[in-house]
C-alpha cells in the first residue's frame, strides 16, 4: 500500500506511440530477442506487438491490468536503486481504460498459451455471456499484446488525430530507436494487411547495420563510435555520432538513459551548439547516445507525459559528452 501511495499517479497515453513505447519496453524487459509490430490506422485502430520473451504466468493474468501491479518493484526502497523506469505498473492498466486490450501469452513452463481480454483494468468476456477467465489455446512462448480502438473511450482525443501517416511515422521512429539501441533484439514493423515491412532488423545485425537500416547508408557511413566514463559524475556514455563531413536539416538525437528512450532538451541544445562550430550553417548532426547514470542520480519523478529526464550534475555530464564530441569532430576536420 505504501508503495502504491508513494508512486506518482497518472501515466497518460497521449498518442499511439506512447502506448507502443510502453509495450516495447515490456517486451525488452521480458528478455525478448524478437519483436514484431503491426499497426493499423496509425495505431488508432490496431497496435499489436508479438515477442518471444519469458511470457506471463497464467495466475498473474487476472491482476495484470490492475493499477500499480508490477513484477518489477517489491518495496519502496527499490525505487532508490531501480535500474529501469519500468516500475510503475501503470502502462497496461492505463491502456485497458482507453482501448480494447487482448493478451495472449505462454511461459516456458506452460503446456499451452492463454488468452485474456481486458477493459477498465479487469478481465472481461470476449463476448457477452462468455466467461472472463483466460482461455487456453495453442501458441509459442512469448507474449502478444493487441491494442484495438485506442481512445475509443475519449472520442475528442480520438478525433484530434487527423493524420494516420503522421502517427505511423512516430511509431516507426520509436521502433527504429529501440532497434538501434537493443543491439541483440530483432525488430520488424509493418502496416496491418501489408506484406512489405517498413522496418526489419535481423537479431544479429551490428549497430552500424541498424543505423543504416533505420536512417540510411549516408549516415551509417559517416558515424563514429566512442565510449567514455567518468567516476566523479557517475556516468558512462556509449555513442555513435555523425562527423564533420555530414549534416542533416534537423538534429537526429536518439537518447537513452539507463536503457529507456527519453528526451532532454538540455542535452539536445548542448549537442547542437557543439556541432554548430564544425558544420556548415544550418547543418545538424545525427547522435545516438546511450547514457548510464547511477540510478539514484536520475530524477524518475518527472511527470511521465513530459518524457523529459533530469539528473544530477547535468551540466558537468553534458560538458564531458560535448568534449568527447568536439575531439571526435576535430579528428575528422582537416
Ligand atoms: P511495468 O512494466 O511498469 O511493471 P506494465 O503495466 O507495463 O508495468 O506491465 C505490468 C506487468 O505485466 C509487468 O510488470 C510484467 O510482469 C507483465 N508484462 C507486461 N508485458 C509483458 C511482456 N511482453 N512479457 C512478459 N511480461 C509482461
Ligand atoms: Mg511497462
């Protein structure tokens, strides 16, 4: 109860991509090495993600969509040392309140898969008069989450999405980010009913191959890889950044902090300023930056809708990263 009271309430899914991000994180947390995404109408009609992770125990299905039900946090003290942001136990609950949610899952121990449907946090029968209890069916190990009619319960929000292709572009971007970051996971993403995939990354692809598949050959040919760590400020950085020969119209910043895709306007601003002296006027960089910061230095209580993260010694850490970028850029500059 204490845990529940201390966690900030209200994970809000603003657009289909936010639901998808939560689902991708869950699959990765479940140890999946293959992740397939199918989308219809920019995710508003259908968002389906199939993974080969460890699956969900049948006994856990009845409480799966209850708020703050998480298998990732046992006590409030864990909040201090939590390695991931996937601790809130609010994503599936939130989704079940604004969409039709179906889960099909099988663990290694189970002799069959189980299908469960949810509304408003609870198991519901697939059709009126039927039982709400999970039903057995054939299926492989892993989990398939199907989100249908997102925002059906908030018609004004649903109507606010004018362009399905815009929402799809955000989804592809989110899958692409994770495909680059999760170097030991295969990804695919396609529109429902189409056989061609918008994105396909084999499980064994290298990071450069992943960057090439998502952002094109030109960027892939001009990125340099570096890592740095700093005990004083308690961080490690692993980065692939474009060199001085390359520039794009808008900064591409793929930022992960402790393996969660996040935004940081402070980092973005500093990176842009660092490149500005090396690139032709109006040119911007490609930067994929994975930061590991001691969890107790990261502020996880920033409001979830903002997706912005703050951390201790932000200025010092950002300066150390920009120093690294500067020395890489100076190498290529002739
Ligand atoms: P959280 O990720 O914060 O724990 P979620 O609402 O996202 O909360 O998920 C609730 C729980 O459902 C997770 O803790 C996990 O046990 C289980 N779960 C969700 N998605 C998957 C998945 N793809 N594979 C295995 N377990 C999952
Ligand atoms: Mg989650």
